[in-house]
């Protein structure tokens, strides 16, 4: 434990939580092989998809100090985030309004991302062609392949380090210099969070303490699981008592067997829409993302909903803001990404979304100025030692065969 | 006179030849937009799909190369056999349900209603709202503790554990509802076309109303019924929205699998192979259909 780490947190654990996931060299090598293979002259082959070339943003000078010095501030910003992720009051976002007033930049904040992979698959052709994808900032999770693929393929513009004042001053050690993006060259975290268990105390009166409750036959037809390969697989691994980060393909098969047996009990496999089913009482217990349930219970009147981190632990992830290539408003993007690291601004956002806060200094502002001890004292917003010890990192895919094997083990459970 | 003709012909020959050329080219010129349309939006995607289905791709770089890897076909047919069967059964059930609902309505509009256009418009107006929004509305209406089911449960008309969502019934109902216009319009056209004098003749020949219906109206409406069946069944079999929103773990349709393979797994060969199999199934179905019915009647209505 060093003085730079949060008290009570083992640095080895932080490293474990935040290790880099896929080797960049591996990507590039595979890309090269792909590009070579494409020289086949067959008409049919010409109909295929081109592999990723190795010409990265950096190679074209995009994101270099010289490139950044040529950029000027534009007065619009197109920001793509996940739903339920920003402070909302009367249909407006106070933190964004404040930014617009301060800078005169009009922010078009949209919520098109429900799932990393499918969002990435949609923007991918434009990224590959170097087109503007319509967003200046997007938010991707470190637990799924797209983030490391964006960085590995050179589709994430290197950030202007001189415009990260708030970040370097206030960011938590948890998100500063993370192993998935050493030196914060490409990303600044938006929030972190847990994939844990949420349930409705109106129907479930016992205290839920174990992930085994998701496999309990007495909740048949009222159980929600996530139809997201990394999430579902990790939940299965936790349920069979295996640490996902250290798991082997044999463990995956066992976990998949357990999940397949559970299938008759499951109502549906969800992505972000699980929260609607939980609110509608179509399901009573579900895999959830920690902040969603907190918001539903505290701000939206669903006060019988509760989220718990079970004794087996919960998957811990971080969502990261990054600038995709083809960006049209890079300076505005930098300004907004850094703006959210102002502790007062972050307090506004955090007090609403209640995920894991990337700015520790916001805690006292939430407690004293916003007078919201529920959020300020929540161990899942400002994690205590016990929470941290229950935080589990995701498995890291070594190469595409590894990823294929994981997907072919877990995807048939929810698509068949 | 006969001698004059060649002279005349000789005189007018250049313009005539010109005209003839224009005449012979005109079908192609008129067809050009359709040909370009078909080439760009049908032939190229189709060839791409067929080609991708026998390629091998790297799941991270998405570099694909043609390997003539036909093994994907038996592979996916084996693995998704149940899903294919389920999709066809759901689509068939939904089509029959839509026909049962649409037939009396269109019959009434075609034969009895005074303001046909008004009622036809009334039938179609709900479908001006986005497909997904209407389906999500059903999701909210039919929620386990939603207005309808919670009322029924409070009245003890259905058991507490009763639910509609996440059952095959919900998916089939959603499909039947969403594709209703595709069923109703061809039916209406067929019924509207029936010559009223034929009906009168049947009555003159002492046919009762029922006999007139079964022996005159129904046979004349058959091409419309078949057209409606095709237009509803084909898109319903490939639909994924209804099953995704209204369905559960045991109602997965082939469209959902294809969507997942394309967008989530980025497994283009498997997705293409699945699409190809679906396409072939549909083509075989339609060919059988055309043989049974004769292709002319289908052309008239589809």
C-alpha cells in the first residue's frame, strides 16, 4: 500500500482490476496478415471485408502535439454515452447546461450505447474509412474487447495532455494511469461500476448475499440475466467459484453448463433493458449495473429495488471517454472530458448516477453541499476496503482465437 | 405504285432506322432504374452475402479471406435447427392469425362499407407510428404487473404467476399485429375486385349466402389470400424485433441469431450462412407455392 493509493486498497489488487487486456502488437500483426490475405483477386473475395490496416491515427499525425496546436475550439460537441449516466433534473442536465454557459459550446448529449460490441460494430466501418462517426466523444468499457481494439487499431485520438488539468489534479488513482491505457494517452474514465445483483424486496424478503440466488429455482421465471457474453460468462464463473481473470477454457465450459441448466429459470437475457423489466416487476432478481438500481430506488420511486455485492464478489469495470478518429470538434471534446473532473461538476453527476466516482474530492461536496449522505456514504460509490476486496477484474482475451472460444462457449446460451 | 414505294422508303429510311433503334432500346432505358436498383440493392449484397458465408474471418481485425469453407453450413444448420423450425412455426401461426383477423374486416370494407377509403385508412393509421414504438407499447401494456394483467390478477381471473410476455403467444401476437397491413391490403384488393354481378348471378341461381360465400367469394379471393400469406410470412420469419422485445429465453427466432452474429459477435460468415439458409428456405417455399398456384396469380397480387 503506497501513499498514492486509496487507504485500505492493495495496489496489487488495483493492478489486477486494471490490467491491460490484449496485446497491441498481436492486433497489428493480425491486421497485417489480414491485409495480405486480401490480395486474392477472386471476385468473391473482393466482396469480403477489408482487414484493419496498420495506419493509425498517430501515424497520420492526428493527436500529435503539432496536430493539437492546429485545432481551434468549435462551438458544438456531439457526445455519445450510455443511458442513466448523467445528472438529470426536469428533463435537463444541469452539469451540461453549466458547461454550455461557461464555454458557449452547444453539447448534443445522446445515449446511443447499450452494449459495447454492437455499438462498436455499427461505428466500425466509418472508423475504418476514417470518416466522422457523428460523435466527438464516445464511452467504452474496459471489460469488453472494443476499447482495446479502438486503441490497438489507432482509432482513438491521443489526448492533448495539456488540456487535462482537472484530471491530473483530482482523478482517483483508480482511473489515473490505468493499465488498459498507460499514461492516459487515449482515455479519461467516465465512471466505474459493479455488475452485481439487484432485486425487488417487495417479492424477495430474504437477504440476498450470494450469486447462487440467481440460480434459485424458487425464483423461476423471475430471474434476469445479461445477454452480453463477457458479463454472462463472468457471472457463470463466479457462480462455480472460479476467479474469472484466472479462468481457463475448461472453467468456461463448466460455467456454461451451469448457465445452460439455469436457462429454464431465466425470464430473458437482457442488455441495458433489464432495468425496465426490473421496474415493471417482470423480473424480481437480476444481474444489474450498480448505479442503475440506485437511481431507480432513490430518484424514480422504485424504492423496493436494492443492489448488493454478493460474497463471491462482483465484476468491476470502468467506462472510458475517448475521442474517435475523424473527430470534428476535438478541442470542445477535450474541454468537456476534463470539465467533468472538476469536483463540483463531478459531484452533480455522481449524486445522480451513483456509480463508482472517479473524483474522491467530490465526496465531501456531495455530503456537505448537496446534503446527500446516501450517496456520499455509499460503499459502492466511494468503495471501502470490503468492497474493493470483492471487486473482480474481467478475463483478458489473449488473441482472437481466445475471444472466439469465449464467445462460442457463452453466446449460444442466449442465442439459441 | 409499287415502284414508288422503294423510292419513298429510300427517302425516309434514315429517320425510320433511328426510330427503330430508339424503339428497341426503350425497354432497357425504361427498365434501367429498376435494373440499377436491383443491382445495387439486391445483386451486390446477395453476392457479398453468399461470398462471406464461405469466407473465414478473424474476429478482432475482421480480415476475411475466401477459403471456400462450406463447413459453416452443416455447422449452423445443426446448431440452429430448432431456431429455424421455431421461426417458421411462429411466422406461420402469426400469418394465420393475421388472416383470420384481417379477412372479416377487409370483407366488410370491400362489400358493406359506404366510405371504403375512410375505413381502409382507419385500418392503416396505427401503422403510421414506428414499428418499435408500437411493440414497446405492447411490452408496457402486457407487463406482469401492468394495468391489464394486474387487474385480471386482482379479479382472480388468472393465477398470480400468469404472464404473457416471454411466451410464444406474445411473440406470435406481436408478429400478427405488426404485419397486419401486409395481410389486409392484398386481401382487400382481391375482394374489391370481385365482380358484384357474379354474386348476383349466384343468388339468382338460388345460392344461399353461405354457399355464395364458400363457392364464389372465397375461390375468387384465394389469390389475395396467397399473396397476403407470402407478404406476411416472409418478413415475419426473419423478424427479430418482436421476439427481442416481447419474447423470452425460449422464443429466440432466427432473426435474433443473425442480428447477434452480425452486430455482437461480428461473426460475418456464420451470419451470412444463416441468412443464406433462411433465403433458400423462403425461395423453396415460394417456388412450391408458385407451382401449386401458378405463378401468374401471384404476380398479379404481390
